[in-house]
C-alpha cells in the first residue's frame, strides 16, 4: 500500500516535470485538477475531494466557450482533447453546477510556440525592414529578444533598430536597410515561465535598381510578343492561299466573307 502511494506521487511529480501544471486552483481549493497525456490524447480531470450537496451537472469551459456538458452528479469529471499540449495550451475550467457554483482551473502550460509571420522577408535598400514573430500559446511571453546570426541582442539604443513587443507578438524594424550589413538570418527568442522558443526570419535586401527589373522584364516581354505577332502576320499571307484551296467545297457565302477578310487585312498591311 505504501509502495502504491509512492508510485502515485511519482506520477504526479513526473507530470509536473514534463511541463504540466497540476493542482488545486480556481475558486475551490477542494478540487484536485490534473492533466495526463495518453497516446496522443490530453485528459483534463477534476476531482472534488470534499463532501458536497445537490449537483445538476458539470461543464468544461475555455474562456466563454462551453466545451462539454453533462447532467451527472459525480465528484470526478474529465474532458479529453485529441492532440498535443503545444496545440492546446490555455486555461480550462471545470464547473460543478451547484448552488453556489464551484469551479476548478486546469492549465495546459507550454514553452512559447513561436512562428515567424513570414519566414523570409524582402526589403529595398534605404527602406525600413519589418520582421515579425508571434506566439499565442499559454502562458504568455514575458520577454522577447531579437538576435542576428548569433550576435549580441538587437536593441533600440543602437539607432537603426526598433523593437516593439507585446505578450503574443514582437516586431523588429530596421531603418535605412543596407545590403551588406542587414542581409541575413534574424532570430526572435521568446521566454515565458515554462521555457523559451524561437523562430528564424531571413531578410534579403535588394538594391534600388533591382526594383526596376520586373518593369524591364515586362517591357522586354511586350517587345518579344509584338515581334512574334509581326512575324506571324507576315508569314500568314501565303498560308491563306492554301486555305482557299482546301475550302473548295465550302459554301459560297463563307468563301465570300473570307475574301472580304483578306482584302481588309491587305488594306491594313498597306
Ligand atoms: C477522487 O478523490 C477521492 C477522494 O480524494 C478519491 O478517493 C478518488 O479515488 C478520486 N477519484 C479519481 C477518479 O481519481
Ligand atoms: C493557471 O494560470 C492562471 C493564470 O496565469 C494562474 O493565475 C493560476 O495560478 C494557474 N494555475 C495553476 C494551477 O498553476
Ligand atoms: C494577441 O493579443 C491581442 C491583444 O493583446 C489580441 O487581440 C489577439 O487576438 C492576440 N492574438 C493571438 C493570436 O492570440
Ligand atoms: C523601442 O522604441 C519604440 C518606439 O520608440 C518603443 O515603442 C518600444 O517600446 C521600444 N522598445 C524597447 C524594448 O525599449
Ligand atoms: C533564448 O533565450 C534563452 C534565455 O535567455 C536562452 O537560454 C536561449 O539560449 C536562447 N535561445 C536561442 C536560440 O538564442
């Protein structure tokens, strides 16, 4: 029996170590809450450990959203989520529908799940470059830091960099982009009470002249097209004679229009 109790304590400790916060919370200290991970599923559970009166049922909520509802009166209730903790981090409530209502809070807490708004950004020489990273996981990010190629953090004081960060987003602005100095990989690093996470954004700085290339490309394309059409029109005239031979059995009327067509075209060519 003693070994069993120790084993259970071991399981609880393991869950806490693996990044799951478990324990009594919310409005009632008499509810034991737990998150267990079981073959791709997350099982959130609440267990009322003290005697209670009449109960109409349970509700599982996340924010204002009701996720699950029942009309049972058990002390124990659970809610299963398919997927990983990283995809479902947040605050969940188990509500015991009694008078007064009692609820427990289950937190799924993970290190920041950071994504770059765009993995690669482009900017023109002299313009302002904007790189953005986001994290919407729980707990919120407490600090964001930007690095370039593993060097010192990029901070406001350096003149050309402006860092603006919120709890779920950070933005690095680089003023007066320079091809040699600013091209490269930037790393955003987020820290919360559970650890850290990051993402990399590649920045390419183009010369002012390069911005003209697409325009020059279009001009070249138009020139090539015009040339092709011109050559085609020139070559087509002998072909039409052949066409007329083939269409010997065609109705007279369509032949007539054909001729008219040809006359018009010849007039145009002249
Ligand atoms: C709920 O808590 C009670 C009292 O602490 C305990 O006896 C029971 O085994 C628990 N139920 C579950 C499903 O863990
Ligand atoms: C869950 O998160 C909330 C909000 O950050 C916090 O107030 C509460 O103490 C956390 N609960 C547990 C059991 O860690
Ligand atoms: C980020 O935070 C803002 C306000 O703080 C909120 O409006 C927005 O929905 C949040 N975005 C995500 C992805 O959580
Ligand atoms: C950097 O400067 C901008 C604008 O001047 C400001 O909004 C931002 O909070 C500053 N960031 C830091 C980390 O000081
Ligand atoms: C992110 O920041 C944390 C805390 O400062 C640090 O330990 C970690 O090495 C950083 N990670 C990267 C990839 O820079």
